[in-house]
C-alpha cells in the first residue's frame, strides 16, 4: 500500500487524514488487491485501530450526503472508498486547535482508481455522487450513535467547499436529505460547542 498526505483548500498540510492507494495485481483474469490489512493499516496511520462497523450506501447522480460527524465519546474515524461509480469525497477540519481548522479537502474516489481516504476523528465528512448508483463503503471505529450524531451544512458560506455540479454551470439538481438541508453552519456549531 502507498499513502499520501492531504492538503487543504488553502494549500496547507492537514495533519491526520491520508489517501491510501492499494497495490493492484492485474492479469488476463481481472485484478486482485487487499482493500484493507489490519497490520499494514495500523503501521501507516501509526495507531491501533479496531473497526467495529461497515457501512454501504448507493447514491443516484447528484445525491449529496453530508457533512456528518459524531461527538466524543462516540467520535468516529472512517476509512472510505467508492466501489462503484464516482464520488467527490470531502472532509473538513473542525478541531478547534488545529492549524487547518475550518479548512476542507476533496478527492475523487471511484471504482477505477480504488483510492481510499482515512478520516480520523475531528473531521466532518460528505460526498456527492457524480454517476448514477455510486456505491460508497466505509469502516468506522465507533458505532453509529443517534445522540452524538451531528451535521454541518454542506453549503456553509464560510467553508466555501467547491462541490462539483454545485459551483459550476451544471444545471442538475442537487439531492440531499431534509436533515442535511437544514444542518447548522460552522458559526452555529461554534456557538453550540459541538466541536473537537
């Protein structure tokens, strides 16, 4: 496995998240790769992670899911990949004492590049499907917990995330859940104290 550090929208290195590229073995039958190896993964991220839950979503073209996170003591770290279709995957740093607080980064994940993104606790996460029926699978190190689940508005004017389809001349309607469409802004979250 190879891995790469991530820069924010302002060009700063974001401490913690990584893009992971598996080693793919191709031949005339198709391909094979390890999508996750406990020992190798823990070496790469330099900590011991025990994933407890696997999630799988499928989204139509234009569906935007996020930005989601969970508060302590149920904060979730995630390992995310796209196994079918194409998504633009986004993280934003909401760790109050981080040098990249309030900054975001985005990466295209698809079934061809087979990239994965490691998202530690302290980040919001979301994605937009750029192809019909894009499938996203991700592991979490903490169970989903309704009482600790939070959302941040995907179109927050302070974050200024450059979402494909949204900030372009593309006329396709963005599809979100009601919960995501009324999520609080970063300023509102700061006032409520729902940060890391």
